C-alpha cells in the first residue's frame, strides 16, 4: 500500500466531507428524533455515501458518459437538492419529527449530496484515474473507508450535544444550519454555472 497516496486521498476527502461542519446540519435534521433513530441515520448516511463514492470510483466516468451528463450538471443537481433542504430548515418545516423519517434524512441530504457530493465524487474519480497498480487502488479504497469511519464516529457521538442544547438550542441550530446549507447550495450552483460557461462559451 502506498502510504503517501493514502494520506493524500484521506486528507482530501476528509476536508471535503468536513465532519465538524456536518455536525450542526446532522443535529438540526435529527435533533427531534429519538437517540436510536439518530444513530441509525448516522450509519445509514455513511453507508449510502460509501456506496455512492465506490460506485462512481469504479464506473463513474462510464456512467456519466452513458447518460451524457457532465460533472457540472451533477454539481448543479446537488445544489438544487440542498436548496430544498435549506428552505425547509429556514422555514421550520423540518422541525416536526412526524414529517420526517430516519431513512429519508439519511438518504437526502446526509448521505448525498452532503457526504457523497460532487466534490467527493470528482476527487475520488480523479484519484482512481491516476492510480496505477493494485497498491494504488488499495490505498484509495482504504482511505475512503477510513474517512467514512471518521465521519460515522463524529455523527454517532454527536448525540451528547443534543442533550446540552435542548429544544431551544436545536431550533437555533436548525436556522443556522439552514443558512449554511443555503450558502453551500448557492456555491455549488455557481461553480456549476462557471464550469458550463468555461466549457461551452469560452472553451480553452
């Protein structure tokens, strides 16, 4: 195994997934849920993110080529999904635990596009394309699993914060998370638009 490549992949994906930054969003979405459901949402989100990243690592470029989809389009789609979630958080529609289920929260937006978003997908695809030999592929796979394990640990043990914040704190955190998600969504869409302009209007 190539330890240098492992370090590069691990650090890159860890920065992109940003476990500390994910925590307020995770708590805002799962705060009303019971501890058991919150724990389930954590591992379901990580499992889905791992599956999505592995699929795109193995067959991402082939899949996008077959569907005639460019990476900026995937990025814009992720941004639009986050806009919808951000609006729910900002308007308080997601505060009612009866209106949300654990699996839905784990799938969207936690599993994708937050954890397995365009950034993580593109980074993984690039590492795989540059890999040469079994050692490189092993390093990349190990790094991906290590990052997902780190994310799961952060989300799994974030429940203690819920007890400290209590309902009032969770409500404030929900609004803040909504603003953060809205900003992330706008940035994703803006980057996608810029990529389309560069590719189709001002090609190099």
